[in-house]
């Protein structure tokens, strides 16, 4: 009897620990809302417009639109670099690479993911930014283009390793059937393997984009923290800002309503990224079910 | 046959020259003719004309529509050019000088991007067309060209890593001396060393380890051993996934609003914040390690009369330990390099010295690099910044390599 109680207690302790992460997510959300409540209240009943594109702290103009636009624009631009490269690299790793090379490449890609973002940002500002500054006549060493390139490189390892897993999980029987019908290896990859792994690859891409949107330091160092939508909107040679960089650069000296606005920016960020990670998880689960016949 | 071979050989050489010229003019911003609006349009027309020509030529020669995409591409080019020509001057971005540039934006785009790349693309495409007759237009040609692209992708994925590490090592190596590694931070980082920052980062890692290990492993044990499928487990798992995707700056804000009022900006606050950031990584890898332990072992222990807890403690955890350690170490590598979460939770640039307890402010390598970066251009900190980056990357990659070696060593025990 005593033993049974002890077992129950231990299970309870583990459950408590496991529930901690749920608690943390919950708390993050509550505190973000709590802190941003004044700004949201003001925007609903007062005279600030959070969705305008005018940002001027001294005049109490807190329009976040420029940062939202910057976040999404830069993340999409980085996707243009990381998606094709990542897909190609994962096809190489899962279909073409000899086993030995693959065993070497996987850790290397992991290392690429392990380089701290501040180092990417440093390199991006000091070398890439300068290169673009000199060669393309941008106004400052900071530009949206440099941000896109650096984020593209940063999102690559995630996309490569997750798409590689997705491509690897396609059953060999399916590929063999295609090869037996006389298709070439490439035709098999193009028509059988990639279409079957498409939800896994999509999930990887969303994950990579989530990382790109959530990235702070590299953007802060490379893109220039100027709260203005570039004109024309697609001008990648101008400076810009993102939600993350806005928070990181202004939190230190903010006071009053300004703080609250920054927390609203964090809520927007958190909502975008959470939605992306939920979609990504759902897609991954679907891939798993498809090939393993679970549940 | 012989004529065809000679012909395609010559086309190949010419297009190679084009490709090299295009690359050179792109990389070194070097131009062959004075580029203005009309030469730009002329270049565009010549380019699309050549695309039309090649596709029609190959259609009649081989009765193959393989190159129809060239026609589409060329048509889009011409349409774009036509639109830009026909637009009234006032709203025509192509002809109006724009704030940043003295020249019309269209000419700038042409000069900076389109023309150079066009020459290069023209070169590459004509090279592939020249090669086409050798392989035929069948599936082998397709496979060959697809694989060339795929090889290119993997090269451009690995290349950044090599370039980044090369740049940091070559620029930072001169500054890394014993006195730099152990010296105090002086003169706003211009002189002195980074001793306190290294110690601060190591201290931070220690704090994170102590906090994250019980939480992460406990959660993993619950998920892998105790949980039955059900809504609660799904909620926990979703929470872990969301936590993993949460941007680091949001973690920083969380630490700022929750832990700073309690503990003040300190090593403990930053450690707690980073522990939450690391938690999902530890949970996921520990869970994987636990699931990898085969059920037979559990059943054997249970059949011998062991309780569930005894089984977990004595039978399941020991073989899963290497996997758990690997995951934790990987997570610590991430924590050691993060800057955003410690921005507002206790890291400082000067005056903290070596940390003397959990509640003191501290220096950390990533934050130090960030501060030095802020001074660049005003003060001669460039060498110190590079060397700090080198030390940081050595520590982080060292941690990651340790984790990978551990994993390879203990792989496939069952």
C-alpha cells in the first residue's frame, strides 16, 4: 500500500514538472498581454494607432506597421534564398550523397545551425553589409538585402536537416517501384519522392521562416533599425526594421506607453511565430501518419 | 555530325566567355559599355531576341519544345520593358531619379543587377543548350542538369560555414593572447581582455545546466514513461513545441517582466531565462533517448517485481543517459551563444568584473561582442571584436562538437 502511494507521488511529481512548460507558455502569454494592455486600450479608445506606419516616440506616434512589414518582407526574401538552396541540398543529402559523406555532412549542417546569431550578425554587418555598401551604393552599410541574405543563410540548416528527414522517411518501396518502371533516378526524385515528402518539406520551410521572423540580433546589426517602410515597398537597398529588432533596440530606454507598445509588438511576433510552429507541427504529424500508418 | 560537334563546341566556348564576363562584371562592378536607359532597353531586346532565336532554332532542328520556357521568359522581359517605356515620365520609376540614387532607378537596377546577371544567365543557358545535342533532349539530359543544380545547392549550403569560420579565424587570431583571455575589460573594451566575459559565460552555462536538467529530464520521463495518449499529453507536447519556436527576444521580455522584479538583473535571472529557452531542446532529445530504450528491458524489470519508479531509475535512465547528456549539451551550446535573452536580464558591458554570486550582474561573451560592435567606427575596437567572436565561436562550436562526438560514440547500443 505504502509502495503504491509512493509510486503515485512520483508520478505526480513528474507530471508537475512536465506541466511546467505549459505553465511557462501560459505565463508568457499572460505577461505579454498584461504589459501591453495599456497600449491596446489606448489604441482602441485613445488616439494612438498601432497599425499606422508613423513612428515617432517623442510625438507619441506608435505605428507598428513598418516593423510588421519589415518582418514579413525580410522573412519572405530570406525564404527565396533558403528554400531552393535548402531543398537542393536536402535532395543531395538524402538521394545522392554516399553514406560516408552523408555521415559527415549532417554534423556540419548541425554546426552551421549552432553558430550564434550574433556572430552571423557581426559577419553580416562587417563583411556582407560593407560589400553591398561599396558595390551597390546603398546609403548605409545596413540594408534589407543584407538582412535577407544573412537570414537566408541562418534558416538553411533547419530547412536542410528537416527536409532531409522528410525525404529519408519516404519508403524505399515507393522509389523502387518507380525505378522498376524505368524511370531515372531524377525522375523518381522529382515525381515520387518530393511529392510524397511535400508536407514534411513545407513544415521545414515554415520552421525556417519562423526562425527568420524570430531572429533578433543579426537583424539588429544588419538591417539598420529605421522605422520606415521602404519606398517603393520592394526596395531592398534601403534600411528597415523588424518587430524583433524594434523591441531589442528600444526596450532599454523606453518608458511608459512606449514599453507597452513594445510588448504589443512582442505579442504580434509571438502570435505569428506560434501560428507557424503549430502549422508546421501539424504538417509533420501528417507526414508521420502517412508513412508509418500510426493512429 | 562533325559540323554539329564543332558548332556546339564553339557555342560552348563563346557562352563560357559570356558567363565569365557576366560573373566578373557582377562581382567587381565592372562595365563594358556606358549604361543608360536606352542601352539598357537595347540590351534587354538583344537578350530576348537571342532567346527567341535559340528556341525557334532548336524547335526546327530537333522538333522539341524543350526550350519553350525561354520564349516565355523573353516575352515577360519584353513586356516589362514595354510597360516601363510607355509609362508617363512623372510616375515612371524607371526614368525618375529616386531619393537614394542620383540616377534613375531603372538604370540603377539594370546596372547593378539585371545586365550582369543576364550576361551570366545567357552564358549558362547557352552552354547547356550547346551541350544538349550530346545528351539528347531525353531524360538523361534532364537528370544531368538537375544534378548539377543539386550539387550547386549543397556547395552553397556548406560554403557560408567555411567562409564565416575562415573570416573569424583569420581576423581574430592575432588578438587572442593569454593576456587577452585573462585580462580585465578596460577602456570600454579597447584595451585589456575578455576574462570576465569568458567566466561570465561559463557561469551562465553552469546556472542553466542546474536549472534545466531536472526540469527537462523530468518532463521527458513523464512524456516517455508515464503518459498515456490523451489530451493532457497533447497539450504538454504542443506547449513544448511552441516554446521551441518562441523567438529569443520574447524569452528576454519574459525574463525582464517576471524574473527581474524578483531577483533583479543578475546571473540567476539570465540563467532562468536561458533555461526556459533551452528547455524544449533538452526535453525533445531526452524523450528520444528514453523512447529508444527497448520495451523488453522495461518488461523484464517489471516482471522481476520492480516498481515503475525502480524500473525507470535503475533500468531505463542509465542507457538513455548518453542521449540525454547529448541533448543537454546541444541546448547549452545554444544558450551560450544567445544574446537577445540576456540583453535586459543582467548582462552589462562594463563594471561588473568577475561574477561573485548568483545575484551579481555579469559580463557575457555574446553581449560583449554586441557592445563592441556598437563602438565600432568610434573607437579602435575592431581587433578585440574579431577576437571575441573567435573565442565565442570556439566555445559554442566546442560544446556542439562535444555533443556530436558523444552521440556518435554511444549510437546504437540496442
